[in-house]
C-alpha cells in the first residue's frame, strides 16, 4: 500500500477523553472512530489488525478440530424464553421489536441459538463429539463502556460450543479449548494466563479466564510468578490424546493463578513469598463447562449406545477478538506509539521515501516495495511529500515492526537504513540485503 493512496487519518493531538494508552493510540493511529458510546467503526488499519487476529483464531480453532459456521447477530426472543435467560439477563441485553411486533434481541452470546441448531439436526451419539464456533459481533449494553474497544457495547467475539455425550468427553473438549487458546495468544505474541474463574451458581471449578497482565486491566489478579515462565512453544499436539492435553492443562493450572472473584488468601500465602504477585489483568477469553444447563430445558438430546435419550454435555468458550487489539497495544507500546508483534502487524514493514521526486530514491523505493510485496511482507510505502520528522513520527506511531529508510545520501553509497521498531536498532545495508532480511 502507498500511504498517499491509503486512508490513515492519524491525529496529531492526544484525544482528551481517552484514559488508557491503547485507546489513545488506536484513535491517534487512525484505527477506530467512535460512532456512539462503545460503538466503533474500524478504519482501514484497525480493520486489518482485526482481520489478522480473526485469521489466527480461525486457524487455531480448526487445528483443534472445531468447525466454523456463522450465526446472525439478531435473535428471536423465543429461544431465550425457553432457556429462561430472557428475563434473567437484565439490562445488558439489547431488546428490539420488529415491524410485526415480534420480540428480538441483538445477541450478547449464542448458547440458545447453537443449541437450537444442534437439536434441529442431531439425534444420535454417533454425531458426537462436535464443536461449532463462529466469530461474530455481539452487543452488550454495558453500564460503563470505556477504554475504547476494550469494553465496547458492540464487540467482536469468537464463541465456540462443544456437544459431547459424557462429562469426560466434554472435559476433553474443555482441554482442547484451553490448549488451543494458549496457542492462539502465543501466536499473537501475547502472554495470557489461564486463571481459575468463578462459575457462578452452577458451581464446580470448570471455568478459566485468560488474562493478559497489564496495570490498566479491570481485573485484580493474584498469581505465582512461576506461571509467567511457561510457554507452549512449538511442541507437537495430538488433539485426540486426552492425557497430553490434560497434562498441559495441569502444567498451567497447578501454579496458583486466580482473579479476585476466586482468590483464596490461605492458598496464596502458601506460595513462597518472592513468587507471590498481585497485579491487574485484561480478560481476553474464557472457557466454561456447564453440562446440561441448556440442553435439558431446550431438549438437545441424543440416543446413547444403549438407546436411552440423554441431554448432551456442553461448554462455551469465548475469545474477545476486538478487545485483543486493545490488549495487544497495552502490552506492546512506548511513548512514541504502538509496537506490533510481527504476527499481527497491519503491515509487515514501512518504507520511508525521504525525497519523493528524486529519481534514484523513487526507483529504489519502488523496487523494495515490489520485492517485499512478492515476499508476502505487505509493505506500507510512505511516498507523501512531508517532512522527514513527520514521516518518522507516523511510522513510530503506527508501530510497524520494521522501517526501511531510503534517502539520497545513503543511496549515493548504495545503502538504505533498516530500523527495528522494538529495539530502535538501525543498520545501513544494501536495498537487496534489507529486502532479503525481511523476506
Ligand atoms: P467482562 O468480565 O470483561 O465483562 P465477560 O466475562 O462478561 O467479560 P464473556 O462472556 O466471558 O465476557 O465473553 C468472552 C470474551 O469476550 C471475554 O473474555 C472478553 O475478552 C470479551 N468481551 C466481553 N465483554 C466485552 C466487551 N464489552 N467489549 C469487548 N470485549 C468483551
Ligand atoms: Mg461482562
Ligand atoms: Mg468476566
Ligand atoms: Mg468472562
């Protein structure tokens, strides 16, 4: 993309009402525009990042054997009357009436609808196990939408639902979600720690929230420092190997890590003092086993091997895709702007033309642009007629991992500059060498 032809409305001033870094930077970098409280347009560069996160989520869900579909944003109220949540959900639920006076709602989550789909087609245990998911906009009429996309009213969520014959099978699905989530966040360059969460009136301990540590997070967290050293890395995962997934879950959930909702001071003080950490975190996902909570009232039953009709065991598992954009920036920025991890950057590299109109500089920029595009790096070429300082400030603000600076003085010696956004390190090298370093 050539910046002169792109739509990147960067702001010079820091927006006054944005309280946290990610919100400020997303506005300043022209990623989002607020249209109403907690409702945003995703401008081209913000949209690009959102799509990259979605892509990673899709890949990791499908790797774990989960199947994508797409449910609508609007739902009939009838389904929610069946589950009993229409009244229970309260004011967070946006209720809508259509021209025929039918009660509808903008889905805050999809347990009812997915259960309805399941019961419409599946009647035998032979179709199990089954996990269906989608990535779709949700609406929750939050009392206090704030921090930009971090707590929006309309937000993008991946929500997946497992259907299993037995508790044991459903726990295997739970573990698949835990491991696939660990992989997902790691691929995004994020450390998200599974923490035991509150399962509410249902009881049991089969729910975990994934938290990204950040001072601006809304959750208070307590953990054993040891948990932050864990990484999944490139280990080979056999998604059918129950023992392997159980062992990975144990690895992550044995060190103490809880949110304030489930925090247990007595257990916490058993951790050696130098490893105890109290901090804050951003909830970027949650997995939940809830058994037959929806299958029973809504009649999602299958015949088992003996011919008996039994309600299926279910769980639901969410990732806050749009919130992750904010969380990524909270975890990756400095006073100049965003520092994207390579795997989620909107463009792989920026090329700064220091003197548009100079034949040699223009030609080298064009060659670099082509070489990087061919290599799949997806460069952003700043070909605008602007001061060098302004161009560098824009590149630093939008946080592309690499910048190649092309100017007449360097070119006279056959050199361009390659700068790493994260470390600030710069080296002078030939255009070819710079291109092959990024390819
Ligand atoms: P929170 O505690 O932050 O209100 P939640 O527990 O109500 O979130 P879940 O029902 O677990 O949310 O939804 C799954 C994921 O969707 C959350 O882990 C979070 O990442 C994301 N999410 C929830 N509410 C919002 C929101 N208002 N704006 C953006 N993302 C959200
Ligand atoms: Mg909530
Ligand atoms: Mg929560
Ligand atoms: Mg939650």
